[in-house]
């Protein structure tokens, strides 16, 4: 089975990019089609075995992944960010085996470990209660930087939500994949490595985080549940809003989320809401 590998980059981290590409080219016992997608950057000078796709205008992370999705071969597609890298050379072969063994598996996220030491980020584990990070489990969303997807699931559920641009696209995709009847798994024993920089959140994080949470509610949740979901997120986000700019950006995001077009409305089925609750993350969290 061929695995199409979509590696997204803006070209600003050449050392990290080299590690990421190398980790894909080293994979054994599996056929790969490795594509480096340059978001607003022309990926030239790649090593043998990898090819590039120049996206002239950077329209955001999910749009870049979608551009690569249409250009790679394979029943499975592995999405990797340029600052992540596979730890083991048999990771993709193991991913292929797990999808082959479970026809209902739609998405599989790898565990993310600090590459150079440090404390793992909370967002890397897509469970409400992290617990043992090495424990595998069903989940309802994914951290987007190291994810394998069944192409048939993406065709049925729809690809990454390009209109989100940044932040929470792994929640939107995960909900739609679940609603299409597939499972999402967190693989605690398969590892991607990622640096821990200690840098503050990206400047866009507060705006897009707020706006896209409102969009998630408007797109997918019943009318009675949507306000609870947004209010819960707003309350949990308050401790992170430590500067006037963060508070202004967040408020602007909620405003634009309520006023602007949120994209197609596809309410989740009651069965999907129940499956999310059973997986430990009811759609108010």
C-alpha cells in the first residue's frame, strides 16, 4: 500500500525541514510518495525521493494540506508539519498495518515527544484527560502536525477546512470523519518528535482560536448545544488572555465568528454526539 506523504512548510525552518524530509525518506517496508508543499515558498533543492509543490499564495495551513492531498498517490495520506519528524524508521509500515486491520479507522494521530527535551505541550495529546501519554485510545479530534488519514474517509467527510486558515482544523476534520462513520485513534506507541521552544502563542492564535470555535459550533452543533460549547471555551480561555492585545484579538474573533459566514452547516448526528461522549470528550469541551 502506498502512503502519500504531505509535508507542509513555509521554508522558514530549513534545519527542521531537513529532519522531517529525512525521517520520511528513511521509512522502510512501505512505498511512499513524498511531497513537500511550500506555502508561499518554492521548495527547491530537495533530496532525491522527495518532490516539491509551490503554492504561490499562502492561504493558511489547512489549505496547504489540501493542495498536497490532491497531488500524492496512495490509499493512505500522512500529513507532517515541517517542525516534526518521525522517530522510528518503521512508523509508516506500522500505520499501514493498523489501517489494514481496522476498516473503520479514519484518522490516526501519533504521540508527539519533545525532540530536545523539555515538557510536552498539552495540545499534543487530544484527550480531555491526558493521563499516560503512551496509552493509545479513541479520540474525537487530532493535533494536526503528525496525522495519517484514510483517503476514502477524507473523500466522504471532506478535506481540511481551508476557511479556518489556522487553529482548530483538527477538531473540525475529526468531527466530520466521525460523523461519516469512522473512528479516530491516538497512537501512544508511535512517535513523532517536535521541538519545545517555550515561545509565546502565535500572534494569530487568539483571534483564530475564538473565531473558529464559534464556527465549529455554528457548523456542527445543535442550536441548544452550540452556546454551551462556546461559553465553555471562552471561560477556559480567560487565564491565557494575559495582555490587552490578546483580549482584543479574542473578542474580535468571537465577533467575527458570530457575524461572518461560517461555511456549510452540517449538524452532527445524535449517534456521533453519543460516540464523542463515550470517547471521553462530549461536545461541550
